[in-house]
C-alpha cells in the first residue's frame, strides 16, 4: 500500500493551488467571463486548466501548510491579485461605457435607459452598445490571451508569500479612476463637439426663423448626426482601447 506524508502532498498540491486561486479570482472579476451567463463550473475548469498549463513557466512555489496562519494570508494575496487584475480590465471597459454615456447625453438619448442584468445597474442604450462592442473587441483582439500571459508573469512580479499585500502599494489602484475619465472623454470628445456644433446651428436657426419648430426638428437631426458620427468613429475605437488595456496589464508584468 502506497502511503503519502503530509509534506509530500503539500509539495504536489501547492504549486497548483496558488495559481488556481489567482486564476479563479481573475475569472470571477473579469468582464465577459464574470457574467452570470458563464457557469461557475466553466470558470473553475478554466482556472484549473490555466494553472496546469502554466506550470512549466511558473517560478518555484513555497510549500505552506494549509492549516497555518500564513496559508490564510497567501490565499488572501492570490484572491486580491486576481481581483485587482480583473478590476484593471473593468476600468478600461467602464471608460468606454462612460464615453457612450456622454455621447448619449449629448444626443438626447438618456431618457432611453433600461436595467442591465449583466451589471445590475441602470444604463443607456449608447453606453450598453459601446459596452457590448468593447466586449467583442476584447475577445477578437485576443485580450483574454494577453491577460492570461500577464497572469502567469505576475507570479514573478508579485511572488507568492512575499509581503502578501505589498502589491497594492506598488499598483496603487485608487489612481485608476482617472483612467476612466481620460479615456471616456477621449472617445466621446469628437462626437460631443460635433453635436454641440449641431445644437449651436439649431439655436441660430431658431433665432433667424422663429416660425421653425426647433424642438420637433432638432431631435431627429441630433440623433441622426450622432448615429452617423458613431458609425464613422467606431473603426477608430480599437487603438485607444488596445493602448489603455496594454497600459493597465503592463503593471502586472
């Protein structure tokens, strides 16, 4: 009969356990994969597959007894690192959705709000459109593969058990909120400027020809110009999104 000691079991288990926890936390907070449409079994299976496939590229993992206080700290570290990586990607998604929100506000479409079950929040049609578009763009541009590569390399930057919470001081995620407004305004500024010009022209027309009902004519004109502007600017969305995503992911490599 084959007998295994606790030290042998820990030596086999810990190299797989820490990457599995970090990958599962990442998938639990990552846009697209964190939605309720993705079953928990799929997330657990993907996290286990990533942990197994990444074994040749991972550094040596410390062997820590699972019933020790240090194990609790290490587990908390893996969960926080994974959640922080997912939050970094979510910041980029939120920035694009903010751009869509500002565009919808200028188009006068903010009244067309609806409840989004994916995020459990109230959203507008334009922000949801940009959010869905950037989700497709994330998958088609292999953003998920880039993030998996960053997850593997994060074990060299944020080693397991090495000052469990020091990575928060290094990353400073509280400053990422500025990224939302910077990228969101960068995306929305061309269309917002165009729609402001349209509103200015409509204001001049209402002063020159008061008999024209600007309220009945201005709304369809504003919406039409906004939709045409969105159609023209959508091909330009890939580059700022890719640059922002790369800038956030590089912090973990």
